């Protein structure tokens, strides 16, 4: 079979500022940030770079070539595309593993450390196992061989697409792209845009799933009909943690519209994508609509969280009032004991009996205070909230 290249890739929001930081790092193993120089040098060495180039093609990008002839293209908007040449049908799966391992064990750790300062990635997004689409590029291959590759890798065909420059046969994780007359620039631009669109959609889907998880966690806290006083602080702490997650993800979602609009504008002006836009052109508008939907969903989640915070603030106020009431009782007992001493002839003098009398009063005061504190901690406070039917959500 006439196999040419394998491509994989990923995307996460970046800007031209971060691209400049990557450029300094891949050239000199340095960073202007207060990062460990030895660790930077070690991570740089793990990239095994042979050549570094800077270019502009609609977007600015850096092209890296390793000593083992892997090629990495890093765009200013965060898209990363890796490819490997000199492949064949017998080494196909091992070549895929080589690319994937380089991305996961060399490139990602280096970039993660380079951008480890500043606003964190939400923990709900950390350690998510990504299934990459694998793009296998062939040149003037027969349909029989394409079908054979599909059978080796996928159970079924998802769709087939053909234009003047290439044919696409897609399964679930694999795209087989049969180039006509070595139309490499057409094919590469199609692959880059497919990776961006697929990763953009996948990230939005993760945000949707995190919304569901966070909403249920808030709901679990709020739907406790009664909660003990000592548990309120713990619940309030959980609510505060959800607030941090929501704020982080909300800001990420709000950034996404600018990325999809820039990509759409560049794609529609790119002659290399003129044919492929028949297939992927509508996706930009769909994804823009999805971003708007996600902004509204997370707005609802923030409002729901705010109502939970107000609820627990109210319960905390009740606990404070009850504690003050307990303190008043104890104080009143002390005042009562003093009045007894003033208005009775049998007021204790400074004797062993008087000292014992003082100890007894102190024990009574301490015991009453302790009992009232336990009562407040174990008293159940009713959580009143509106219930909704989730089946119509």
C-alpha cells in the first residue's frame, strides 16, 4: 500500500503571547517566568529537536522537527498537529503509538510545565483520557485497499467524502484520506481543520458534562431536607469549591467564540479548503451556536450556586443567633448567682466552702455552655428550596 503519513493532534486555548513563549522555549530552553531552569532544560532535551521554524499561514505557527523525523506544528490559537512520514501497512500501529507517546510523554509535559503558572486548568478537565482521531494519508490507492484498512481498524464506515483533490473514508477513530496526484497542501489543511473542529466540539461536550456533575453536586447539598448545624460549614465549603470550578470554566467558554470565528474567517479565505468547506463549512456556525448555548447553561449554573450560597448564609446566621442565645443563658446564670450572694446573709466567704461554691458555679456554667453548643450543632435546620422537575430540563 502507498501509505504516506499519519497525523494526530489536539487543541486548547492559546494566544500569540503563549506562542512566543513556546518559541523561546523550543529554541533556548528558557522562560521569562520563575520556572526551574534544570527542569526546563530536561523537558527541552526530551523533545529531541533537530529544527525549529516560525511561519505565518493565516495564523502564526511554529514548525518543529525531531531527530526521529516527527513533525509538530503549533498554531497561535493552540492547535497542535503532529505527523510522521515513512510509514507502511506493517508498522502502521507502532507508528501511531510513536506519535501518541511523543505527544503525551514529551510534548504535553513540556508545554504543561511551561504554562503551569497563572489560572489553573479546572481539576474536572485534568487527567481526561483523550481519544485522538488518527488521520492516515495515502496516495492514489485503490478502493479495495482503503476498504481493507477500514476493516483492520474500524467495525463500520461513518461517512465517505470525495472532491477533486482527495477521498475521505472515515470510521470512528480513523480517517483514511486518499490523496490524488500528491495534493499534500490540500490534505494537510483539511486535517488541521478537522482536528480543530473535533477538539473544539469535544471540549464543549466536556463542559456540558461538568455542568451536569456540578449541578447534581449542588443539588445534593440543597436537597438535604434537614442538616445538622455542625455540617453547615462543610456544605458551605463545598459550595465555595464549586464556585471556583464554575468561574474557571465560565471564563474558558467565554473565550471560545473568538477562536471559532477566526478559524471560520481564515478557512473561508483559504483556497486549499475551498472544496472541503462543502463538508465542514456549516460546522463553524453550529459550534458558535453551541458556545452560546453553553454560556447560557453555565449562567444558570452560576445562578443556582448563588441561591445555594444565600441559603447557607441564612442557616449560618441562625446558628450564630442560637449561640448568642446560649451565651445569654450562661451569663444570666452567673448574674443570678451574684445576686444570691448579695441579697442573702448566707453569702459564702473566702473559705474552703466558698471556693467549692465558686468551682460548682463555674462547672455549671461550663456544662450549660457545652450542652447548648451540642444542641446547636446537632439541631437540624430545614433547607427550604423550590423543587424542579428535571425531566423537562
